[in-house]
C-alpha cells in the first residue's frame, strides 16, 4: 500500500469517484499514484463537484471506463508531447491547420479531449487552482452580458451562469463538438433554474460579428496557446469589452499538448503581449510545474499555468 493510499480516507469519496479512480489505475497502472494523491488533496466541496460531473456523464449514457479512457487520453498525449518538447525545444505543430482536423473537427477525439479536460479541472493541481481562481474572482453581483471564448467542455460557462448575476451569456467555440457539449452541460446543470438567455455559437472568435464595448465579462480559458496569432485575440477582447469589464484569461508557458501551437516561453513575454494589446494585469495566478518551484520550472522548461484578471488600459 502506498503512503497516499494509507492517507486516503476512502469514505470521503463517492462510489463513482472510487470506480473512476480504479478504472484509471487499471487502464494505466503508472498513473495510480498520481490519482491517489489527487484524491487525497481535493476538498470535500471539490469531491461533490467531481461526483456531480461524473453523475451528469453517466446520465448521458457514458460509462466509467469511457471516462477513464478520456482522462487518460489527455494524460498520455500530454506526456508524449512533453517528451517531444524537451527533445526539440518547440511544440510539434505551429499552424492551426496542422491540428484542427485531428482535434477540433474530429468529434470522437474532441469528446475524449473535452471530457478528459473537464476531469483534470478537479484532479490536476494547476487546473484546480485556476478553476478556484475563476470562482474567487468572478463577480457575483455584476449585471450585463457575459461572453466566453472557447467554452470547450462548458464547465466554466455553466459555473458563470449558475453563480453570477450576469443577465445573458454567449459562448463561442470553433468546434461543433465543444458547442454541443457546452449546451448539454448547461442544460443539465441549469434545469431547475429560472432561464436566462444563454446561447452557444459555433464560430471562430476572430470572425464573430460582436459589437465594440458590448460585454461586461469576457472569459477565455486555455485558448491563446491554441491559436497562431494570440495578440489578435487579446486586441479583439479589448475592443468588445466594456470599460471596467471582468476579463479572465488563462494560458500556459512551455506546456506542450497535441494542439498547442503558440509557444509562450516566459511569463514576461505573455505580460508584454497583454500590455501591447491594451490590457493590464489586475490579478494573477502563476502555477509552477507540480512539485517544482517557479525558478526550477523556468530553468527546466517545465509547464507553467497562468491565469489573469485583466483590465482595459
Ligand atoms: C483547451 S479548450 C479550453 C476549454 C475551456 N475553456 C477550459 O479552459 O478548460 C480550447 C477550446 O477553444 C476552442 N477554440 C480554439 N480556437 C478557437 C477560435 N479561433 N475561436 C473559438 N474557439 C476556439 C476549441 O475548440 C476548444 O473547445
């Protein structure tokens, strides 16, 4: 029995979480220790959220082995790309058309990817920290229009719809699969709530016809590293956000993944891009690679996650 298992208060976990963890370990024994540690670390509140998410997936007709497979798709793809990155010093791909058909426009892969990514929001310390930062900084009493770019699995958009007072919500995502997943997730979690206008459109954000200074909140999680010209996304966000809008952006530094095509090599480089786009950092969260300090992560070119609340200059 590992140290983590001895420390694991099994009765804290729900049956579905235990089954999920057991299936992950059965499919990928090397990942068992990481999973055990993750389940020791997460709070009772996060356990309830993870259990509810698994419950949502099961009610949709998915099963635990499929969810474990989705989660492990991200684990193994990320590991493979890390090896490539450490050897070559760059991401494997640099153009959107090199990855789009295999990822965003491949429904089977995209479903694996998005269910897996949603599950990492509860289990990977950096993803969990960024989600908590979002919950902490999301204004709960502000009104107006909320926009989310690249809603993916939909968990952030659903959270905003459930916990904020914004009056209307718009999600835009380039992938039909993400759009369908976001719609389903929101419909499920919001079913007992008074309906607010909420729309999810399949669009390239840069091609979307959105009026200037029209949004009170703009959220874009994990998109900048997926596009060829991230500065265009930031400038466009600046244009469509109202003065004083809540702007929440996350991205990553030296963090390879199958579809990461824009390499940020330092936090400074990212902050310079924000500044050149007319955006100032109001609050930030920097998450070094798990088990390493920021200095070690920078020196060893290990993945760093960054979440920022930005304001228009
Ligand atoms: C890695 S997922 C992020 C999901 C979620 N926001 C999160 O933080 O976990 C990136 C999402 O951005 C979408 N995306 C990529 N390029 C886009 C673009 N040009 N316009 C809109 N969405 C885009 C992808 O289809 C995918 O759903």
